[in-house]
C-alpha cells in the first residue's frame, strides 16, 4: 500500500486526521493524486451533485493601505495604476451580472479607507434593494468587529478573508510589521460569530512555505470549519520583493483542493483564476479535483488590467458574457454544469 493511502481512505470516511497524517499524504502526493481526486469528487457529488456555482467578482478598488510583500497593488507600489468604482458603477455591474444569471456578487477590494464602513454599508443595501434574492460576499480585508456587524446588518451574507499562513513566523515573512497574524484570526472569528458564511484560505507555494506548514493549514481548516476555502497558487508580481520566486504549481494546488474537500465535505471551494493563470487547464483540473465554485470577473473591462495582485492574470480583456460562455464550455468537458442559483453552503450530515 502507498504511503498515505490509508490516511486518505480514513479521511474520505470522515475521520479527523492529525498533522502527521496530512504530512504523509502531502509527501506522497504524486502517487495519491488520482485517488484523492476521485474520492473528493464523489464527496462533492454527495452534497452538490455536479453543479458548479458561479460568483460575479467586482474588484471595486485597487487602493490599499497595506503592504503585503507579495502583492502587486500594495500601497507602497508606485507603479500601480489606481482606480475606484463609484457606487453607481458597482450597482450597474451587479445589474449586468443579474441579467447574465449571477445570484452572488463578490465585492473585492484592497483595504481602501475611502470606502468608510457607512459607505460600504450603503452599497450593500443598494445591491440588496435591487436584487433581494442575491447573496452579497465582501472581500475587503481586516476591519473592526463593529464594521463587520454593520455590513452584516446591511445585508452582507458572506465574507472572504484569506489568512495566508497559520504559521505566525511564515505569516510575518509575507507581511510587514504592523500586520498581525493574531488580528487576522480575530477577524475570522468575529465574522463567524456575526453569522457570515466565512471563507479562509492561503496561497500554495508562497515563499518560505514548507510541507509542514501545509499540513498545519489543513489542521487549521479542519478545526475552524470555514464555509468556503480559497486557495490558489502563489504567482509572483514584478514589482515585489518576491518577483523572482517560482510560482506555486497546479499539481500541489489541486491535490490540496482534494484534501480540503475530503476534510470539509460540504465546503464551497473555488477553482481560482490564479490556478487558471499558471496552467491553461487549471480551473478544469481544480473542478476535477473536487472544487465547485468559479468566480468570473464582472468588473468593467477598462479597470481589469489594473487589479493585478500577480502577473499575467487571465481573463482581463473579456466581457463578462464571453467569460461565461467560455467557462460553460470548459466545465461541460469536465462532466459538470454551471448553475446560477445562490449556491449557499450546505450543512454537513
Ligand atoms: S494582499 Fe490585499 S491587503 Fe495585502 S496589499 Fe494586497 S490588496 Fe492590500
């Protein structure tokens, strides 16, 4: 029997694994990949069938007060061409998305103080008034519990906040002083307590990340039980100190997607744009490894080139309608099907 195979089957049967178990599987991933993907897809089918949910991504500002070392739009990058969408522009993106069948909108931005808590609450209310049946997801970084509560009351349903590393030393190597691992985790806990469906996550292959770190990540997810998990390969950006670092691989990312699906059977799990960036078939491979969400871009085409957290991002020139047509075809080949309902998280059995 392959090393790690026993752990893989125990995981698929719903047993909680420890760090050593995850590590053994990660180390022998080459030999376990196919089996892990097939077990993960069987588990996904149990909860969601072959339905793949789409979320309309609106990147509303690329200003950011932070300086994460890996990020192309960090506040300290003088080469980033900055933009903000107005409230009207954001609402018109959601109107166009609604017509295309989107029932979830993800408002993503750098931590831009221009959007005060009240301003963002007004935008959330505006979206909910126009499209009462949609889900609104925010992805706007670290804020006070009070601000999160205000947005929740305004109608926000979900919040994505990648924690990036559960290892405080590794976290500190990716972020400048002043950004704290502790505060990131405080935010995640607050969001959960406030009733958001919460998304955590990390980059795969970020500089300095070890296989042991990845095993820890899986243990953290096992215990924290987020409703969504966003992982994508690290992709370097030319204006960062990590410009020359190698990108993460689609092999490791898709294997981790399978392990996450098996650890949290009903999790909402995107096959990310970063995965499609490092591998032309990355998103299809992600779906075949157990993912069940795609997040096409609904931002106006004239700002898409400016929201570059990493280099060579795909789909920056396509109109949303064309993106959907392309994704539908790609997903059909995997045997799954894109659907347009809200795709809420389903509680595990
Ligand atoms: S990763 Fe997010 S918080 Fe960090 S600098 Fe980039 S946009 Fe800002």
